[in-house]
C-alpha cells in the first residue's frame, strides 16, 4: 500500500547528492556534517501527499519503509 494523494505526513529528512548533505530537518545531522545554517529552525515538516513537495518517487513508497523517528513516534522519515 503506497501513500495516496491527500495523506498528511510529518517527516524528517536528509537530502544528499552523491553522499553530500545539501538539506536536512535534523539539527544533529547538520552539526555532524558541519552544515549548520545560522538562525534556521530544524524541525520536521508536514506535507500533503500529492501537493508536489515530496521528492519524486517518495509518494509511491510503501509506508512499511517509513519508520518512526526516535525523537517522536509521530514523526516519520524515509529510512534508507
């Protein structure tokens, strides 16, 4: 069962290109990668599936590949 248009999800993410971090909602990851953006608030984002805010393909991922974040059982992130 994939995510469907209209589903509302809250997630943390790490955006990487060739292994290099370019964006994240996780402050601990940004610190570890020495990529802290001053004055940025690091927090999970809430999105509506089908609104075009997710990376292509994520909306077709089975929810079984989404895992509860260790910081909150309500936060989801793609576990790759």
